[in-house]
């Protein structure tokens, strides 16, 4: 027992001294965080002539003695604490290792396997970070606040602020379960994710009137999506509330939907506008006896595979907000006299023998040419010989070039048509984070509804009654996104009587 030097996987000595000691019949090794100075000797049994090395050894021995004494004192205090907790609660205190945190969370979580894979990745990343930056913290209670803040900065480098905060909240909950009674949770309060200011959040963008019309035009070709998109756009309801809309909530006579929102449980009343009335009347005409939901198929999809609805909406968005440039007309290829290979085979063989050196390549090219002259296709030659189609085609075109003849079929000259999506239409790059942000999705229809209502002068309190939001701040922060044209027109209308009636002068071009 004592101080030791350890080697890494590459066989080189590690930079710090390690301490080896025994506690409660168990041998433990810790990193003393004391750098190794000078040149280490072949063995540590004797003293070295290197003064710097001996000084670092002395510091390491002192650090080990201090650490062992602290562990003993802490062990005595922890033993007394454990006995006190056991006497009060009747339960034995259990210490959870950082490496086991993910498995314990998985065992007690009712989430689906797909979600648990994401949580497993978070726990693995945190365990690896602790092992690299605080290796002595084997158990959760030993993790310091400094390590937690460092991990938050580590997340911030690659992930968006919202994703970073979600991972930190997960770890905070896991620590709350794993820590013994009375132990301080290092994640409480959650560390501030640097740079995660409000200006960096990416909000859903409400489509312009022209974009909204293109979206509805694309939806009209999909009988399943059209009523759902219409209801979301003209009620401001969330995707789940639209799909689970019940006939009991629909009052066509009074023109009101009385809905209890699934997310907050708030009860809202929404006026039935004409576009929504049209799709509701269509659904009523096709309603089967005893049907509970307005759109039964959508209710089944939202329960079993909700992600399909997201993909279907994104498909509509891409179809509506994609520009397809016309195919350019290429000049016609020059006319070349095409001959039959069987008629000119001797001349082609002579050209190949003169143009290629003897060897396997010449033999292969001649064999491909002779087979093609007999009437075999490129696919047939591939099947018979095992050569790739690309290689066979290359050999035949080489024979054309060397022989100065044209016997291969003409390839039509067609320009490549590319579909170029509008840059800001459906996605937007984040200042931080690996993925771009989606700004045209189901929530953008809710944002559109709120923005239009507020821009047209509907009082905020009425908008809140329809959307179910409890505070004005939530509405303004996340759902009120007026376009520049809306802002300009609103202020022009408000100041119309005070603006001077001056005809704008023509703007001369800049020189």
C-alpha cells in the first residue's frame, strides 16, 4: 500500500501519482491529482537522484495520508448518520454509484424503450464526464457542484439550450432518487446553461397568407390531413386535441366547441368559423352510429403512432414550400453515325491490339467486345462473367474510342433537375445544437391563429380563453409572431389620421 505510478492503455506513464490503500477489507486506488515531475526510476523501492521527482513523490505521499485520514473521519460520520437515518426511517441507507445511475432509472421508469435509449445515452455521457474530471467520485453523493456546472458547459457546446436543460432535469430527478436522505443534490438548482438567452430560442414561424394558401392547397389532395389541418388552423388547438376532438364537444347550432385541453386540462370554448364548419359538417355526414370521435382514424393514429402525423405534416410543408426550377433545354447532341459492332469487329480488335499492352486487361476487353458483338447485353455479360456492369461499359466505350467508331447506344442528354427548398421556409439553423430547428410544424398553425387574432384586434383575454393559456406572457413569448407586413400595416392603420398626406417621391437608383 502507498503511492504508485500507473500506465495508460498506450503503455505510457500517466501524468499523476496514484494512491493505493485498504479500507474495510477492500483495496482502493485513487488519483491524488499530484503531477509526476522529473524522470521516474525503474523502481520506486529506492530513492532517485532526480530532485524534482523526489519532491513530487513527497507531495504525493502527503496527499495520500491526508486523503486516508479524511476518508476515515468521513466514514465514522457517515456510519453515525446511517444509524440515525435507519433508526428514524427503518430503512437501510444505500449508496448508488454514478455508473449504475442509468440502470436504476431504467428499472423504475414506465417510459417506452425508444425514450429509455435517449436517457441511457445521457447517463453514459455523465458517467464518462465524471470519470474524466472527478475520478474519485464513485458514488452519487460525492459528485460536486463544480462537476455538474462543468458538465452543463460540456453539453452546451454541442446541444441546443432546450436539449441541454432537458438532460440536466433528467439527471436532477435521478439524483433525487439515488441520494441518501439529507444529502444535497448537486443539480439543485439546475445550472444555468450559458448562452441560453431568449434571443437564441427558435420559435415556430406563422406562414404568410400566400404560404398558408399553398399549405391548404397541398392538404386538399389528402382527405385524411385536410380536416385536421383546417381544424388546427382555425381553432388554435394542439395536434392531440384536434385528433381527439369528440362529438360531445361540438355544438354546430350555437357555433361553439367546448374542449378540455389534454396538456393543461383547461376548459376552453372556441367559436366555429366557416372553414371549420365545412369540415365538421362533412364529418357529420359521414359519421357512423355510435362514433365518439369526430375523426376516429386520427384518434387511433395519435394514440398509437403520433410521429406519423408529424411526418405527414412535414411532407405537406415541403410540398407547399418547395421551389422546383424548370428543366433547362440543352442543345441537341451532334449526330454520329452508329454502326453495328458485328460488322466492324475485325477493325475494332485490330485497334485494341495496337492500342493496349498485352496482359489481362487486353484479354478482358477483347472478350467483352466479342460477347457484345454476338448480341449479348451488358447485363448478360455481367451474369456470365461476374464482371461489374460499370467495368463492362467502360471497356466497350474504350473500344469505341480506340477504333474511332460508334456502336454503343446513345445516352439521352437530360439536364439534372434539382428541387431547392426555400431556405427559411421549414427549417432554421441554430446558433448551437447539432440539428436545425423546425419552424413549420403543427404548432405553427396554433401560432398563426393567435397572431392573426391579436393582429386583428381580438382582446388578449378572449384569445387566452380560446387557447387555454393562463398568463399573457406565455401567449406573447411563444405564440404571437407577427410578420413584418402585419406590423407595418397595423401601425399605418393606427396612425392613418396623423400621418401627413405626402406622395412618396420616386427613389433614384444609387450610383
